[in-house]
């Protein structure tokens, strides 16, 4: 189940970009916790919403008009953002993370 949530570092970046949607988990001083929470209920000093990859990708698509996809080619997963190859990855999970990092980078530049 842990692999369904974006990493802590990327969750911080998403919150800084304005992500504020209900989540099925939160980070408690960096440790993933389960439950359904909205930002107003995550109030501890080290607490932070923990979006699913699916939520993060939908948020980038809806709020920033940014698209991604992952393709499998010749034993590698290609992470593609806005029709540009981002990275050749060994696993689908690595490709998801590469796409997420690139979407954050592009959104940070336009913010």
C-alpha cells in the first residue's frame, strides 16, 4: 500500500504548489499514516497530507494542464511529460516518480 502514496519530499513540494485535497493518508513527521484527512485536520507540527500518485497526476492535469504517460519499450519504462522523454527507468514505479518530479519542476517554474 505504501507504494500508492507519493514520497514525503514530493508531498512537501505539492503542498507548496497549492495541493489541498482530501487524502487517504498523511505523513506524521515523515512516517506514512492511514486515514482520510483534509488539510484542516492535519495540524501537527510535522503533519502533511499524503496524496496518492493518482491524485497528484490528476491534480497536475486539472490545475496546471500538464500531462504525462509511461511507456514500456525494450525492457525499460520511459517517463514522458508533455510529450518529452524525461527518463529511462527500470521499473514502472521509478517512471511514476520521474514523471512526478518533472511535473513538480515544471509547475515550480510557472508558479
